[in-house]
C-alpha cells in the first residue's frame, strides 16, 4: 500500500507558543573554506542544530565582528588549513582582528566555543589553522565547551571518518547543555526543514508567482495558478524526434508503475525477455543492480555536444576574459590529457602588475546543455525551463537573496540557473539523499534514499557514491520517482564553485604593458580529469569537461587570488631548489620566468642558480615545458617512472643527488615543492631529510626535519 503523500515540515512540527519560548537557543556557526568542504561541513552542523530547535546563523568568518560572538551562547568554528598553515581567505580578516595587540586577555571570557578543523596530513602544517585559532581564542579568555575535532582528507573514509563521530558528540553535548522544554522533541530526520532559499517564477508583467501555496506540498510542482503541471506535456514539449517521443512516453509509463508491477515482471523470465526497453528498464528500481555493461560508452557519448553558453556571470572580483589558446601539452596518444590554456584578461581597474608567480587563477565551470535537458526531462520542468525566475530568502536574519556564491544572470531562466549556477554532476553528499527522500511517493525508494543518508551505513553510501563516482544527475536517474519541486532547487543542488589552478606564467609571459594596463595574459597547465570507474563508465570532472570545450575566442570569467608567496623566492640572487612532479611545474614555470625577468635588472654579476627536480611517467609523453627549462638555463634532474624496467620516482633522484642538494642548502637556497597531495610530498620531504643525514647536515632524520623547516624557507603548493 502506498504511503500517504502528505509531507511534514519543521514549520508544522512545532507549535507556535513553544517556538516563541526558544529565542534564547541560538548558535553561531562560522567557517573558513577554500574548496567548499568546510562550508558543507558547517552546513551539516547547522542542520543538526536546527533539528534541536536552535536559531542558527551560518556565516563566513570574515563576515562577523568579534562583538558578534558575544551575542550567542555557543559559537562553532569550522575551518580548513590552506597553503603554508594559513587560514582560508574568507577567514583572514577575522583572524587579523583576533591578533590586534589592544585586545586584552580575557576580553572574550563570555564566549563559549568549539572548533573543528579540516586538513590534509600530507602537508607538514596539518590542521594548523584550527590549532592556531583554538589557541588564540583561549588566550583571549574564550571557554572551550567541547574538545576540538580534526579531520584528515587522507583518512580511508575521508573527512567523514572523524567528522561524523564528532557530530554525534556535539549532538549529545547540545542535548545535555541546552535541554528542550517539556513536550518538545528534536525534529526527526524524516521531517523536512524549511528551506532557506527558494526560487519563484517571474511573470512577463513583472509579477511573481505565490510561494506559500507551492510550499504547502513539496511533492508536486505547482504553477502560478495553483494547478498541477501536466508532466507529460512538460516532458514532450521540447521534443521533435518521433522515436525519442515514443521512448520518453514509455519511460513515463514505466515511472508510473507501482513497485509490485516491477517485481512481477522481473520474476517472469519471458516477460523480462520481451519487455519493451529491455530488462535494464525493469532493474531501475533496484539501485544495487549496476551491471557494468550498462555503463559502457555508447554512440551518443561520442557525438559532438553543444558547449555551455559563454555569458559572463556577475561574480564579484572576477574579470572578463577570452581564451586565446587551448592546446594539449601531451601527445594525443597519451592517456593523460594535459592542457596549456592561455587566457587574455580584460581589467580596466588594473593599474599595477595584476599578479605574481605563485598566485592562483579561478575558473568558473558550467554544466552542459545536454545534461541540463536530461534533468529538465526527469523533473518535468519543460514548460517552465525557459521562463525567468528569481530567488527568495526565507528568514529576516538572512542577509542575502541568493545562496552564498550564487550569482545568477539578470532575469535568469530556470535553464540558465541550471547551466551557470547549480551543480548537477558532482558526487552527492549525505544531505542530498536526506533532501530528495522527501520528494518521492515510492516507499521503496524513500527507504533506500534514507539508508544512504544514514551515517551508520557509510559503506553502502560510499559504495554507491564515491567509489563509482556517481553524480547527482545519475542518482536522480536511478530514482525516477523523485520529483523535486522547482522552487526547492536552491536547497537541493549545491552551487557551482570556482576551481583554483596555479598560474603557469610569469615575467614576460604576462604580456603586461604599463602604458596600456587594461589587458594581460594568464597561462595555466591543467591535467584534465577523465577516467573509467569500476562500472566501466567514463567520468570527467565538471571543470575538466568545461575546459576541454573552450575554443579560442570563448569568453569566460576568471579571478586572480594572491597566494602570498614569499618575495625571497622570486629573488634571483637566492639559489632555488624546485621539486615538481607532473603539473606541479605550473607554479615553478611561473617562478623561473619571474626570476629570469628580475635577473635582467640585477647589478650583481652573480650567476642565477635554479635547480628543478621533475617527475613524470615518460620523457616522450609528459616532460612538460621541456623547452622552457632549456631557455631559462635551469639545471634539470628528471625521473620518468615508466621509461625503464624498475620504477624511478623524483624522491629517488633526490637521494641520488644528495651532494648537490646539500650544496644548495649550504648556499641557503629556497625550497619549493609543488604537485599532487598524498604520498608524494611526504616521500620528498623524507628524501630531503635523508640527504641531510647522508651529507652530514644532521645526525638523524628527526634532527634534519626540525632543522630544514626552521633554517630554510620551505614553500609547498600541493593539491
């Protein structure tokens, strides 16, 4: 028997008089994030607190003043570590305010807080940001109410390996320290929290549809007249291919069948063999039956597809730019597609050199129209996809009209929002499954979705999402009964985030003219993410796919962020020891060009000394920028792991050249380590320690470790 379609929301779960008595239950949740992980974790904490009837404020650390901390009984900090043990950019202003000398010890004695740090143990400065913040808060008198938590991205379960147990501890603390009044219980997980942001249709006469009636039952899409949308008409409205029409009509018929009809068909071999659409259709409700052949590439995958439109979003701090070059650095026969992307940036506000070696460029990717059309078809949004929408914030205390970092085009249509602003191809988080479980009438699907959202069933969640790299769009295809109201798009889909890449250009490569400072060039070296999973399905990162599609002449948004590289690294009078496997040479290339450019204006007649230890697989395939190293006069040592029977890595070459390494160290060189995170940085650091021991600069590895990071400038850029 089908379950009732009535949806219970948090607004209907609590009585008004009890909610009015909860004004003192307030929590301030602050986050510092570079890639979005801390922001997402802070969002999970906020939802936990809302289910315990707390009034929550979720903000970037830079958006609050120290005095704001005093207005809340509890402040929770969620912060990642970036760069050389630094705080993320959206936390640095707040951090500077904490370091003011005029702050007296004990000035924050009224503040009760806890912190959770996100880090990567492949960095030497693992979770330094959270530890520094924690220590400074205590110096100013703030009281820690719950022990600090620290997550390691290298954990076999990722951040969740530590974050989920810590959240359980936090929940128990909140229940004990802030007990609910008699008769009021926590909001269950099967009760939907009121969304903070929704969208609504903007009519041609400038009026908007009414959101209250739409929000009453989120299982159904409601138009501005309060009528249920004609789902069949919505699906077929854009189709002109008759065979595709027939296929879509059949898919709609299948979606409308009850679970018992599927089961009957699957146990009957004759029916399964003769069923229109094949047995694959019958297996759709069973999300665990992923036959690898089902995910092999078909002809449609190789067809040329329409690329995303190049409208420029109104992203604060970004600049308009145009692609001038997009070429492969690796041969077409090589498994890895590494692109050299040259971008001309137009910046009328630039009056000085716009960036320096070591800085970061941010590219803002977009979804492809074909994927958006698939989602529109699945959800039955066809008749409204090309109408204008606007965002609505629900709550007087929300200081913005759109979700953070969401910058839609003016009068953006639903289709444009899905192309430019909301990520439909990322790997979903648990909260996504919690959300979409509210939008299905199929009890089997609802139960399965809630199992994926259950922290106690981590293995099933990872088996279904992270390990096969299954996307949000694919999840919705696996669960066709899920029908998301268009109004709830902002609360279901994450915002597309910009991707950071180390700039590979410096010196003359900037093509910056002080007499005409409005334009300059940015070059990037990007390894495109494309691979096959255990399901034999090709995966491609959202930004990799977007970058691969960029043709010369395409417009795009780009932002430049300072990476605070120490100026001494760019000083050509200081010897440089650079270690950079793969695309780690991108920032090194910029640094070497910058040093060479500065060398031309040097008065001292001292030879510039640049040493590069480079690692790759094959000299013929991925010796990136080989001609640059010759032109720049760098001393290059290479390790190509697949060019001989026994694999050789960059750390092996470092050990082999220990005498030369220590000769540079004795000259007080600066050290740069760039490339992928994980095992490589630790292996390289250990090789350097062993070189110091071997050549008599330290008695043992521990002494070498302490000495290297104390007496030499060691700059890391790993990702």
